[in-house]
């Protein structure tokens, strides 16, 4: 479950802190970090580097949203919900991950 908190920085900009669900998987010699709550990914040569690069991608992503005044549009499109003005901030969509057993045909 994602956690969200925010603090005002002035000029109408709010700094937020959020814990996002991130999946890291190895693809060949690289590691890919992906979060469905932002539909954003990054990669690195190690798992730690992939996560560091993902954090940087998130900062760039949000800076771009603020700079282009598209925070509401983009986050809404991604399923985020704006809290009441009294509570302030955004709530990311709930993401559930589970293993599902399926049977599929394959060549023997």
C-alpha cells in the first residue's frame, strides 16, 4: 500500500513523499525497476542502481508535471485521487500483486 504525505514549499508548490510499489526484475545483465502507479520504469546494472535511477526518474517526472502545470491531469489519468483540500495531497491507486496459477500450452 502506498503512503503519502506532503508539505508546502511556497508559490503553490507542495513537496510530497510517497512510498510506491516497485517491481525489480533482471533482464539479461540489466535490472529494471517499474511502478504501475506512475507507469514509469528505469534500469541499472545492479538492483540498487535500478532503484536509484527509478528515484531520479520519479523526481524528473514530477518536476516536469509541475513545470508544465499538468499534475492534476496526469495523476488523474493514472488513477490517483485528490484528497479534500483540508487533507491536501494525492492518493496513488491501490495496486495488488499476486501469483495466479495458469495452464498454457508450450512445445515439448
